[in-house]
C-alpha cells in the first residue's frame, strides 16, 4: 500500500497538480469553515474530502473505497483494500 501512495510523489504531472491546486482548495475549505474569523472543526472533514478526491483521481474509483462505517477507528478510506487514515493540519 505504501508503494501505491508513494506514486503520488513520484509522478511529475501529479506533483505539479498538487502544488498548483491543493493550496487553493485548502484555502477555500478554511474560508467555508470560518465564522467570525475562527476556523471551525469541519475544516478537517473538508480537507479529508479533498485528499480522498486526489486518491480517486490518481488511483481510480474502483481502487479507493469510501463507503466505510463512520464508527471505524483510524480508517477514513481504503486504498487497494488497505486502510488509510487521513489527518490534516490547519
């Protein structure tokens, strides 16, 4: 599974898209999650969705399982059947 994730950082085209688009998308997530100048907790969920979309873009919908029970600890998505936990920092 680690080898699959490392593909994101080895593919020049994907790296360029990440460098160009992710900062903007995370900025939009912060703006959408802000009230009275404070960023709300939902920004984490929005960031998670952004990163899951990147995984689907790179590896295809058939290899990224997103319909997981919310009660599953430390697992936000499965990539090629392996659990992945996504953490973001604002």
